[in-house]
């Protein structure tokens, strides 16, 4: 019989499987009905029984949590405050208000839960880039597996409408790829054989076959999700303030409530304990710090989510706070303000050397370099360099490359490299742009002129930064001074330093940081690979166009997930809006609470006002926090 009953109860519980919000709603409905019945009934014993039943339904779980907190040493929280207030109200005969405290507290918690869930759902939706499966070619068949099971170098098939599971290079087919979840760009990108496709993007066109470049855990989607999930660990000063504030605020409030309840009846003639206990209980309800504890972290959570929606990855609330104080912005040139896509424009050989010979030696010397200039030389050669011809290749930071090609010493780089090696050379014209000099066995053999173009978005970025209040905009580059000044003039940047080695860039940034006021922050924007030391040294390091770069994600505090410098303006606007909302929540919550606390202590605020000060203020502050999710103009 017992077994049959248990089975029936078990089946029933399975059928009535409610979410936490549904259970809370059921509590409110049932407890509210009992409360309404108690108010309508005149009979004393029945009325009291209904009030007790309503309190048990509405506040049973809260009182249980309070007792558990007391036993575990976590005495002062909102459950403890509400339990003391409700039980205390019952003790002094204020049954209706005791139940009302629990009823409206539950309503407030339900509304708060809805608001928080809405924020989380919004972020989850805009960051919904995690692939569910991967179609892998194995043994002549296409097998659907979990993305984590795919090895690097395997062939995957991405059908129209499917999400790219892992970073890969297209080997068959062409299509349009939707990258809005990664970059914030609504216009799909065309891809064909040889192009890289990033995990998290969606195939919006034809069938694609691609070769994976890395494991799922190392792919772009996984890295982005990991960064967003970990961003809550790096808290801003307002968040840290609220955490510390709550630790001492609640115990102080409880002590003050105890003094309000006991001291006036002892020292004021005619003062009754019942009246002052009621004031103390009202004081406790008002004092609950829910609005601050929930709304401020939610503001930064929303700000980070809003930035992600715009194609900007922020690693923590502390970086949002620093961005809001940006007064100096330092740009790298190549790949940041310019496209970083170099093309050979002119080959000028020395006497006795042909253009083809000069290009051949230069491209082979640069065979092992990943620098964009090296790539342009290999592209101009028209074929992959023969690595068997190359030995003893080494990079000279900020200068170029020295290698042995066909048994001959070849030096390829800028004028600094030629001077460093003591090689006399014919200088290129000042307007030649980026120039690569070459020497063979210590003899100058000519130079190659390479061109780069300014991004269409760069001028708008500089203008937008000035309008947003950034006081100083600087460009630091390892390129030659004539090239740097030409680009700077196009963009309206007056402060330019050229010909810098990586360590000299760090020194230049340190000088600028020292010149900054204490309140101001320096933001460095680079390509995330060559500028890793500077990104790490700046107050805020921003990797531009570094979505697929591990170096960018690791070194930078903020990653702009496309090649648009103007996204930095959006990032600063988002950060300032987030800070503004968080500070407004703090000011509003504290002002309202302290005003009603004072009124409560003086006996001018009832329990109903106390409920508004707790639940109402918390809800208003939370809804205000959701503004950080909205797109900035």
C-alpha cells in the first residue's frame, strides 16, 4: 500500500514539474488567496489561522533559508531581514502587515527574476554561437559528431543554414557567410576556396567543404564564449564597492534596528515597546540591499552583452570602467589604421641585378616570416618559395630579415637594417611609401616599394574619438617617417612617432601614461600579434581585427571582432553609458532607502512604504540596468 502511494505521488510530482518561477507564482497565487480570505473573514480564530497559513505558504521557504543561513554562519542577508520583520509583526499583533511583507517580497523577487532572466536571455541570444554538431567526412561517409570530437586537419561539410562548427579553410565550394553573431556586421561575407571561415558563423548560401585548422576548444566560438563567461570575474570598482558595502551595511542596519526597538521605550516616558518594535521592523524591511546587490552587477553584465552584440569583446567590467575614462588613444598603423594588405608596387634593382633576381632573393629570405610585407613579397613572386634554398633565417625585430639563400647572405629590411649591417644603399624617394631594401653578401642590390591603403573607416574613428572627448590621439609605428606622416595627415592625427622597435613602442606608451592625469586612462589599439607587449602595458589594450588570432585574444583586454576602428568609439560610448547607469542605480537606491529609513525611524513610514523601498526600488533599478543592453547611437 505504502509503495503504491509513493509511486502515485512520484508520478504526480513528475507530471507537476514546475520551474522555480512557476513555483514562486503558485506560492503568490495560493498565499494571496489565503491572505484575501483572512482580510474578508471577521471571525478571530479562523482569521488568525488563515493569516498563519498565508505566512507559511508565502514565507516558509524564506524562513527556512534564513534558519539555514544562521546555522551556517551567514546571518545577515535579505532572507534573515524579511523573516525577522514578518515574524516580529506577527508577534506584536500586526498579522496583516506581517503577511504583506512576505507577499510583496515574493512578488518583487518574481519580477526581479524575470528582469534578470530577460537580460541573460538577451545575452544568450546574441552570443548563441555554440555549434551543436559537425558533419565530418570519414571513410567516404559524412558522419554527424559532436564538434569536440573533430581533429585538426579533418574535412567538414557545412550545409546551407548550418553553423560553422570549427575554424576551417574552404577547400570546395563558395557561399555567403553570416558573421553577425561574431562581428555585429549584418552584411554576409563572400567566401571561396582558400578563405578562412570562423566557428559560430552561419553558411547562408551554397554547400561548403572545409579543412579544420584547430580543435573545437581552440576555435573562435569557444574562445569567445569562454571570455564572455569569465568576464564576470573581473569586477569594476562599483561592483567591488557593492560587495564590500553589503558586508558591513546589513549588520549595522540590524544593530540600529535593535537599538530602535529597545532604547526609546527604556528612556522615553510613555513610549511603548509595541510601537518602537514596529518601527524597527519597518526599518529592517526598508534596509534590504537587494537593489544595489543585483542591479549594479547587472548593469555591467548588460554592458558587456551590449558590446558583444556590437562585435566588441570586453573581458571584464573593470575594462569597461577603464574605457569610460579614456583620455589618450594610441594607434598602431599597419593593420589597424591601414588595411595591412600590402602589394608590391615597384621593383628598383641596382646595377647588374634584374627585377626578377631581386624579388626572388627577397621573397626567399622572407620565406619563414609571417609579417604582411613578407606575404606581399611571396605573392608577387607568384609561387611558394623553395624552402630547400633557405637556411639560417632570423628576424631582426623592427628591422627585417637576414637569411642564407643559395649559400649567399641575404639581408632584407628597412634602412635601419642596412645601417646596422654597415651596408651603403641608394635611398628611395620620400614619397615612395613602404620600402624594403635588399643586400646580397653585404652589397646593396636594390629596393622594393610596397603600398598599403588607409581603411575607409579610420578617419571616422579619429573624428568620433575627438567628439567623444578623447584629448590626445597618437600614432606609433615601426614604419618609415614619410609613410607614417602621410597616413597621419590623411586622418588628422598630429602626434606621430615613426621608426619604432617593439620595445620602443612600450617606452613611448609608458611616457604617455606618465603624462596622463591619474583619472585618465590610455588605450592602445593594435593588430594583436606584433603589438602584444604594448597591448599588455596599456591601461586598456584593444586588438583590432583580431577575431581569429589567439595572440590578440590573449594579449588584449578588448577585442574588436572586425577591421573597423570606429568600433572603438562605440566601445567607449557603451562603457560610459554602463558607468552612468550603475552610478545612477547606486545614487537612486541609497537616496530612497536612507530617506525612508529616516522616516521609518521617526514613525512616519509604514510597512507599506518599507515594502516599496525594498521591492519597488530594486525592481526600478533592475529595469534601469537593462538600458545597458540597448544599442548605442
